[in-house]
């Protein structure tokens, strides 16, 4: 097993003359070795970041390991400053060419890492640098307009604002590097806004902008230039290297991970692994639910870890004498409820049957029912939004995962529909959508739908959810489709299935102020919502039901 030596702040020249800096972890024994690269905006010396990507373990597996600060961040030069994602394609390609020529390299380069570190892999791979042979993007997005800065046309406020403030400290320090007094003043103002995220900071108006980020002149994921640069689909057709895509059922970028896999799978070897994890934790304990020992990221299916999966994949494609992985089933998912891993030939599983479950005017939920036409109403006040309780979130002050929803369901602005207790286990694996026949008395509003697993003692745990922001003709009913993304869940016998319908989930998503100009002016009004039930256009949720194995 090789030891390791570390070279700090190694200069990496870019094509435009800007110098980025990387820490290089080298095996002490003779090579040649393949090289793997992680490119981060979060500080290449950050302890939590290093614990996750684990460059020391990579060296033990026989890789020269490069961890680099991206342009404009920490030890790297900035050129004309840091603009998230905008320089990552070219800088990634230049870094890969440089890494392939490192002393001791065998000329083959791979990339790995989560979130921003995952997106930069797709951007670099689309440049087709010859030395790049494989990537392992984890917990990352596909389309920024529906899965990064926005979801269903609503802003991912908790993510956008929290991330912008969190990445702002290095920006402020670089901006005022020659004036410590001014730097300290601005840093303390930034700290104050971070500390007040759950209150004043998230509630600042108008919602169409991000006043706190604008006040500090900080980067925003919602900038059109940032979203354009971060858009994987416009480049993914150019990607020809094998990819291992890793995600979590409670990750804010879950659907992006799935869509990246499905798109890449069309033209090159690609695999998908999804555990019961959120964006910052791969432990089996997700919120108030524990999914069992094998749900841990360090004990995947009792046999390996996320790092082990990543390094196995990279070693197979990068080693000079490596053998590409056997052509086994490409999808590996953790089935919640059953709390077990299963391999599939495709996503979603072909045997899953899309089954409409009808929302009844008496609060019932049943497949194939045909209640008489009726209506249910509630009032949505943007000054008193439904609070975010768990879910696939990335919020600084509110944990992701499964939490008891009864406090949410007790609110008068949340409609609840519940099935009878199940007589047998029912597995839902695949894409979940809701179709509502709905109306509001204003020009715009939001519809939020959440799927829950209700235990026999009454605890109601969130499984997956979604939001749709709509512009409407006041009082006129219209069909609204809400994409709840994907899940794999066994609702156990004796449990009940529940659906919530409401109009907010704050501060995860920004509040719809229910006015045509509210996003720009900050003006708001109370909305009176009507959900039409029963009849030929019944509101329903469509569940991909997997038949029991024979």
C-alpha cells in the first residue's frame, strides 16, 4: 500500500494566463499512476470537504490525487473575478491536460466529487480533453431552471440565498484584502445576515430579486449567465466518457442526478446509484427516520462505500491494466420502507405501472375511485406561509430528510387526503406526478403537493414533493401538473398513503405574493384557493406502483 506525500499550492496555468492552484497528493512508491481531479469553490484545504472526497484514500488506492481551487476562489487567481460556473468548462479541460503530464502519471485522468464539484465534471467532459477517461459526478443538477436555482418556476430560495451568503466570505475577504478594517466591517454584516437567515433575511422583498445578495454584491445561482453556464443538457451530448452518477432520495438535486444518468446512458457506459441520503449527509438517519445499517454511505448494501464505488469505477477505466466493469445491471437503488438495496436494468423500472390515486372531497385517497364533483377551498397568506419541515432541501438552519408532518397538516391552509390502511405492502418506484384541477382569485399563485407515509400510530413522514408556479385567469379552473420528481418507497401493510395540497413551503421556495407585479415590487395579497375534485377531471396523484414479485 503506497504512502503519500503532499505538494501544496502547485501552480496550474490556464490558457488565458490565469494561474489556479492545487494540492497534489502523490503515492510515494513508483508509478506510473492514474490521476484524479477534484475542482472546488469551497477551499481545497477545507476539512469537511476533504473528509468527503478523501484524497488520502484515493492515494492508497493508487491515484495521484489533485484537489484544486477553481478560478477566483481561495488560493487560485481570479482573473476578473469569480463568476460561478462560467469558466469551468475551459479551466477544467486545461487542468485535465496539465494533470495528465504530472510526473508519475500514466496519462489517464478522471474526476470525482459532489454538487458544484459534480457539475464541473460535466462541463469539463463536454470539452472532450483527450486524457479524461471517466467521471463520478455526485449529487449534482441537470437543468438549472428546474433543479438548481428554480423548481417548477419557483425560486429555490433556501438554496440560492443560503449558498450565496455562504460563498460570500471569500469574496468579501478578496475584495477588501488591502483594508482590514473595511473587510472586518463587511464580514460582520455578512455574519449578521447569515445568522438571521431563518427570519429577516429570507423574508426580504421583492422575491423576484435577492436583496441580501445584491446588498453584499455576492454571487447568485439565479443569474442568467450562471444558469446558462451550469446547464448540463446543452453540453452533455458531447460527453463520451463513462460516468458513475450517485444521488440521494432526499437530495435537492435528486432528479438532476437521475436525468444526467439517463442522458449519458444513451451514448456511453453510465451507472446510477441512489441511497436514502440528502445533500450533506449520507448517514442512514435522515431526519426522524433511520433506514438501517446498509442505508449508510459507508456500508452500501453491506459491501462497500460511496468512496469505494467511486474509486472502483475510476480505477477500472483509468488504470493502464484496468478492466472496465462487467456489464451488470446499471441501476442500484435503495428501496425505502423495505430498507434494502436492489439492482435494476433501467430507470424507471419498466414493470412499474402508473396508477392514478384520486383525491376525494371527503379527504379520501384511493386508486380508481370516482367521487361526485365537489370543491375544497382554503386561504393562502404569503405573510403566513407553510413552513418547510424536512424534505429534499439544502437549508442552513433546517435539516433535510423525513420528518413528522402532522404540524403542517394541522394548518387550515393545507388540504389532506388519506387512504385507508393498506392490506398489503405497496411499492412506489419511479416518477411521481400530481394533476390538479385548481383555481385562484389572483393572477398568479403556487401549488405544492407532498406524498407522505402514515404509520399506524399517526406519524406522517414526507416521502417526496414538488411545486408548480402558475399564471392564471382569476377564478377560472385549470389543469396544473406538479412534478414530485422520483422516489422508491414501500408503504407497509397497515400504513396509509397521504397527499398534502397547499400553496407554500417556506423558506425552501420563495413565497408567491399572488400579484402580477409582486415579484418586482414586493406587493402582496391573500389568495383564495379552490381545488376541484371528482368528476371527469378529478384531481389525482399518479404513483408508479411496482407489482409484487411472483
